[in-house]
């Protein structure tokens, strides 16, 4: 598509302790008003999350394959038409303009390329660290786009620096024997 | 090796003493504070962490560091309330609560990081 506008979107997806948190993704609009999204997400879900779910082949548990990268697999990117019924579609999502006109064409292309490159890095998906929000902001950093989040929208992971290591695994409990 | 209950209890106390010392050491490294200030701060942090139901060492240590960050940053009341609410979320594992609370603070009060 030939983008005339690129925006950073923040969609409210849940609450933690009553505090609303948001999922970030990118949307481009072409000259005819058609919209496309670019999003990040986990490669898979942990086993306990898919119990009882149905996929296109039936019981999701029957086709489940554990990822060597961890319970969520690696960070993956996808891009398609942004329309009602689609993943992430949210008509009331907050948006921040990133580029318009010729700059939007270049940015959208650069973002697609950055998504391919970052996807090839096979970065393990961490829901509270290097997650979809982190990946979305990392794409923008890779493309040299400085984007502020929409005001008052909490997007966990979005502010995590690229170099910050993932949190280590479980440790001993205070007053108890070592728990690994 | 068979470990008697008393030996085990003594071992656990030793580990806890080491953990407190590690908390003091870690917190001291974050600022130029006197030991007289850091030690009571760690003790009240340990107490508050227990009240929040934090029992993993990494969570407790993370909470103490977050509390120090909050004390230095002095965020607005609404940010503080949200951080407290996230720390108290019962549906999440304790380590995630601490990580997410820190994430919230850093997003809404960047100077605190």
C-alpha cells in the first residue's frame, strides 16, 4: 500500500489491579482511506491458556506444540487490512500521528522491513517485558521515529530499553528452602 | 544427608539474614545513604513486602528497590495509587506484579527510573 498517514494506536485490552492497560500497534492509511495494521504478538500461548479452546482443526490442545523459546514462543509480526472483526480492530483506540505524505510512505516501508528483521531475531516473547508493546516501540526506534505514547495510556513493556535483559527465573522464597 | 528440623531452621534463619544483608547492600548501591538510614528502610520494606504477600526473594528485592525509586521520584498521588493497585493485584504472580508496578511508575514518572 502507498501510505499517506501512519499512526501509533493504543487499544484498551484489560485491567491490572483496576488500572487499564493498552496494546500498541501501527496503522497506515492510503489515499483511498483503506487501512492496514502492523502488529506484534506471541508465537503461541502457554498450555494452560489454550485448554478448552477450539481452533480451525478442533481441540487446540491436540495440535499444541511447545516452543523451545518458552511458553509464548518468539515475538512474531503480522500485517493485513485493518477492518471491523479483525484482530486489534478498535474504533475507539487512541492514536498518535507518526508521519504523513511522503514521510508516511517511507516510514511504513521501513517499519515493514524492520518487522521482518526483528522477527528473524527470534526474540522470546515475555508478556511483562519484551512483549508486543515493546516490539512495536522497538520497530519505531529501529526506523528512527520518535513516538510518544498517547497521553495517559499505560502500555506495559513500551518503555523497556532494547538492551535491558529479561528478568531471571524464580528464586528462593524468603524463609524457605531454595525454589527453582 | 539427613538434616534435623533444628538444623534446617537455623539454616533458613541464616539464609534470611543473608538476604537482609543483600537487600541492604543492593539498596546502598543505589544512593549515598548512611547505613543508619538504609537498614530501617530495608526492614520496613521487608515488612510491607510481607503485607503485600510477596515471598520470593527477587520480588521482595524488586519491591524494596521500587519503594526507593518512588521515594526519590515523589510521583503524583494518582500514579502512586495505581502502583499500589498493581502491586495488590491478586490474579497475577508476585514477580509480575512488582515488574508491572515498576513499569507503570517509569512510564508515568520517567524521572523515577
